[in-house]
């Protein structure tokens, strides 16, 4: 039997996916995207959500492009390139701090952009240094060089608009992530075996990087005791969640879940971004529960969206009995702010926990769930866990042809993931980089991990619960 060509198979999948995408652009009446303009494309808007068939075609196309690159790339060149790939993250943070998007947007001709010398003068930075960083960012299409020495915005750089949710991801999240992750090798090879094997949230890459004994999360931790750092982190996490909140609002059956419930309670909900998005959809009234130190950021965010009458903040340590216990029927939601799966667990009250379960070990997460289980025992409430999951990165030469899978989604509004076509990983490769990067960041922050489905089942059992249903989101 002739061996199937990986290159030919991936090219077939890529071509079929691109055909679907081009047809969708025509159907939706939008132009094809371009990298040669400063103008944003309709697909770039934070509120845009691709229809299920288009979304799966995008996943397949991105996965194929990544696998094709891996097939033709020289491994030695790859290790050298990766070893020097430390500049994009701090460069992106610098671009946000210097408000480069605004400077380029205010140029006489935004399509042509501004001269490097002018940008350096306006930002008070060294021209040569700034030019080196800008050109690195341009290779990742964060900006464009329209002619030698002239720099302009790209479609991507509009995410750096000052005050936008994605702006705070670039500015604040990179601050927390970069230094902490750089200490993982030191953590994993520490001369003290107790440090190497520890799951203590106060013995992490973050602690090595900052030389502080405080954990990042929890009562008495950094975000509880330093209001400035807490607000910085809350803004970053809100931006994080904005990348997936639209799908969560659309793909989770909220109206069904919240029927006959008094409110949706977002436990560990930070500044209440998802609750605000749900409130705009007029689904229910909401309560955001988190440490009292986050109240200022939450109230400010909710008020900025004109939803103070629908979304209320309550101080709550999730390691303590929940203040809503015995007070009515709710939907309790535990979420990580980077949602891909939704796991309703037992009974019927809704509460929402953001960035909660995956920030803790199984034992500590089970303690959090224990307090929620106490709220569910009367049968009036529900628990919805919103969390990213990681999967084995296995690849098979078998699989359904992508055209058959995509044709089955034609005209469908409800999202259901399709199985991977031949030679694409189970999780579609590059599409799941975010979940795996988050996994490593949690290790660096708090010695925790993004769970697999099996580990999530294990966690539910530890808390005396069971998973009743799973809802995938785009």
C-alpha cells in the first residue's frame, strides 16, 4: 500500500478550507482580508464571531499552515530561531506603553505612516533601539514598514489602541508572564528537591523572579495585598476573557441554564467582564464575587458599561463558605476567563467563577467546589465550570476528509467541533497554543495546570460531584 503523502494531504485540507473561507467572505459581503493596509477588517472586531462552518475552516487552515511549516523547516534553524525568540513579548508591551498605535493613527497619511525619527522624538526613545524593536514586531505583522524608515499600523496593531481590553493584555499580562516563565528552568532544576517537587503556590517561577514569598492568588497573596498590582492583573484578565466571551455568550445555553434562577453568580469573577457581556444580552441579573480588594476595579468597569443596576459586586473568599448559601436559586459559574469548554456539574443553581479552578491544585480546587456543593444540595441551583482543557497532541494519518466535515456544518448555527482531518493533531495544532501557553504560565504563577478532561472528572469526584454535560465553544 502506498504511503499517504503528508504534504499532499495537508495541502488538500488547506485548499478546501480556504475555499470555504472565500465563499464565506462573499456570502457575508465583506472583502478578503489583506496585510497591506492599516485599515481593520470586519473580522477583526472583537464582537465578530465566525459562523460554525467558517470557524472550523479557519481552525483547519491555521492548523495546516503550522504543520506545513514544521514539515519544511530545518530543525537546526528552528532551534536557533526559537532560542532568540524572546523579543516579541517585551516589544509588544513596549509598543503599548509608548502608545505607538495612537502616534501612527494620527499621522498625516495613516496608510503611509510616520518616519522612525519622528516616532522616536514623540516617544522620547533612542531611534536606533526603537527601530530594531519595531522591525522585529513587523516580522510578526504587528506593524507595517510601508517604505524604508516609515512605519504604519497594521490590522493587528489596532488591538493596541489605548484603553481597549486587548491593550491591557499586551501591556499588563506580558508584565506578569515574561519574567515568571523565564524562571521555569531554574525552578525545575533547583538544587533543593523540595523546591523542584513542590506544588506550593508560594514556591513558583514568579517567586524566584520577584524574590518575594507571597503567592500570586488567594487571601494574603500579591493580588490581595497590593491594590495596584491587583487592578493591573484584573484589567489584563478582562482583556484575556474578551477574546472568548462572545463565544461563551453565544455557544453556552444560558437561557436554558438560567431558567427559574434568581441570578448568575460569578465567583472569582474579577471585574465582571463576562457578567457584563451576559447582562447586555439581557439573560439575567448578576453577582460578581471576588476578594474585596478587587471591588474598586469591578465597580469601575461595570459602571463604565452602564450596567451597575444589573451587575453587583460581593466580597467573597472562595475558600470560605459562600455567602449565597441558602439564600435562593442561582447559577454558580467557575471560569478561567479563557474559555473553551463548559462543564455543568450537578443540580441546579448558577454561579460564575473566573480564573478560579485552574489556578489551584486538585486538593485546593476541591475545597472551592466543596463550598459550592453545599449551595447545591437543596437541588435548586446549578454549577457551571468554564475552563480550558488540554488534550494529547496525537496525530493520525486517518480521518474524515475536511470537505465532508465542513459540508455537514452548512447552514448550522449551533457550534459542534468537527474531528481533525488526516495529519492534523487532535487539538488542531497551532489553534491550541493558547491553552498550552496558559498551562505553562499557570505553572510559573502558582504551580498549577490546565487540566485534561480526565483530570477534571477526577476533580469533580474529589468534591463529591460528577460531570453531567460538556458544551464546546468557538
